[in-house]
């Protein structure tokens, strides 16, 4: 028993910073689904392991009581046992997953008396752009959010499909050009969390990660104010330079943003998709 505890401790010792170490309600609920599904599936794994050892022990060469039955073909009891347990497992896991998928639907707002913070996200090659429309600032490869405040993300891509993922705060969601996906999360504890791209998008994919700083609301307000007082403006010209492919981009901020920039990025992606469908009919048929 002590050996089992030591093995479990050594294995779980490296689980900090990932999906098994949630720091918000969404990530916590997702971890619970994972644990519930694992526990249910153990209803198959554990009996099979025990049965394997039991069969090997019973039919060992030295056991004279074991009957050799080469013509055995069918047993209703065995058939019922073999199919009933997996069927129950599939039904239980499916129920847990369905309920969890419904309750944790990414666009569903988080119930809170605090007004959500709106952030617009654009995946670029190979970096992340975060626009704070209400604060009038933007950042690259660095996300700052207030603790205890729901965050409502609108996400799109400047080109290829990508995936936004902060394991300790919420599940991943895809970003696609010409489309807006939505994700809601909340950080319940102050700290710095790892954000990343969870979808391979080319040569700079390995450097496409960012830090998420969850700070006190007063500190967030100070950060927004200090960001507004310094840094260039993010307009169509600076965005055109930013959107060019680049690797291992250092975090930076913009003190102001052009009005309607996110809508312009979205429309540009939509036009690019339409042009691709017109110039490449094979792509259109493949999408269908």
C-alpha cells in the first residue's frame, strides 16, 4: 500500500500548472469531468486486470482442477457480463460528458454580479494579439486580467486556424479567419498562468505562448492606465507590420487602438476566405 501511495505522489507531483491544477470555476469543472470519466472507466479497467490475473492463475499448468475445454463456444452468462459492463460505462461516460458540455458551453456567460471584462483575441503568425476595447489598449503575447472578474473573449484569426488554451483557467477553443468564437473564464486566484497555442500552425508554433497575469482589480486598473500613457497606437499601419510572420516575439503593448480594428480584422479574414473559395473551387468542395 505504501508503494502505491509513493508512486501516486511521484506521478502527481508534476501536475502543477496544468489541467489538474485549476485556478478558476471553468477549469475546476473540467477537471471534475475528467476525474469522473476516469473513475467510471475504471469499472472496466480494474475488473479486466483482476480477471486477467485470475484466469492466468486458475489455468496455470500446475492446477489440475482447471478443465481443458477446446470445444467451448458460447456462454450466455459470460456474454451478458462482457457486454453489460462496457454498455453501462459508455452510457455513464456519455451522460457525464453531455451534461458537462452543456453546462460548460464556452459562449455561456459566467454567473456573477461583476461586469465581465471584454477582450478581443487575434491569433497571428506566430503570436497573440489581445485588444481591450473598453480600456482602449492592446498587448502582444501577454494577457492581464483582474481576479474574480469574468472575462468574455471574442476570438478570431488573421490567417490559419489556431487554438487558444489556458489550461488552468479554461479549455481550448479554436480561432478561424472570418469567424468569431467565444469563450468565458474567470481567475479566482492571483498568479501567472501559462497560455499557449494548442493547434500546430507552422514553423513558429513552438514559440506561440504567452503569460496570463491575474491581478487584483485595482492593479488591473493601474496597468490599463499606465499602458494608455505609453506605447504606440495600434491602427491599420501598425497592424499590417504586426501581422507579418515572426517568431519568438517579445511581449509589448499599445497605448491606444483604432476604432473598429477588430471588426476590420474579422472582415479581412472573411474576404480572404471568400477569395479562396472563388479562386480555388476544390477548397469550397472540401469544406462542404
